[in-house]
């Protein structure tokens, strides 16, 4: 289940530092966005979501920022921990549709 | 544990064969989604069912088909298998009206 063959962009951060993972989405009609975390050999796990009527949403140690002007989404992870090492995907969905479009993913490596 | 159950977890089969992947959605979820994750293409949407009816279709090959049964479990049938069909196949489910979709752990298919 590892994405070892994917040429994913990789972000390496020191344990305890903050991480910022970026995603450019494609559809200006998308009104709902989700960040997923996928650990090796597991299915994507929901982290946080945001609707297009918001530009920021905070969870536990995570913050999602949405910039609709440039169709950009980011996930900020505070005080990154070794357990945060995974591939992170953003997903978008347009209003009135049922199809979620996933980004290619970013591999986060936490350095001890 | 997302509550979405997929079987089998691993499957090895020969080219030209047919396999069936099974998914049980979270309790109460009416929508089921199928995604393919291959090494070079990330998460690709295949098809969605809602309460037994096909609701949305993605890049699903004609050799592939799916259905959702009255008890809401779903099956993805892959036939005339080719080497390029080797991938992780994920099922996800959601409650009608709720945008978040929850993924199972996937079925890893290897075609040899």
C-alpha cells in the first residue's frame, strides 16, 4: 500500500517544527475541500475539511487555509511529530456533484 | 478504524482473469465510492453508488463494473485483467448530505 513508486513531492521537516503542505486545486466551482493523511499500507484518513465560504479552519494541531482567488489550499501542522510522517492528499468537490477529485499528494518526512 | 470494511486485503491473479472486490460501508452510510490508486496515477475516482443506484461515474474501464446491493454492500468486478490493473482499490462511504467520505483499508490487487 505504499506510494513508493509515485514521484511525489516530499517535504522534510524537523520534529517539533511546523509543516505547511500546499495544494493547487483545479475547479473554481469546487466548494468543499478535504485533507487526507495516508500512512503506509493504510487507507486515506480524514484530517480536516473546509467549505468555500470560509478561508480558515482549525483542528487539533492542524489548520487549513483556503485562497479561492488563486485556487490554493494549504494544511499547516503544528509541532510536527514522527507519527505525522505520511502522504497527504487534498480533495475537492463541486457543489451539486458527487465526485471528489484528489491531488497527487505530498510525502511528509519528519526528521528526528 | 473508519468503519468501512474491504475484502480481500491482498489478491494475486493472472492476466485475463476476473476478480470481485467487496466493500461494506459504515453503518448508516448510503453512498459507496470506488477509487483506484496505482503507483503512477494517485487516487482515481471510478464510480459511486447511492442506495443501490449508480450516481456518478469516473474513469472506469468497460472491463470493470460495480453494483450496490440492498444491504448496501458493494462489489467491484474487474475482468480480463491486465498487468496495468495492478493497484490498490479503495472503497469509501458517506452519509447522504454529509460531504466527508471515509475510506476503507483497500484491496491490493497484483496481476501477474
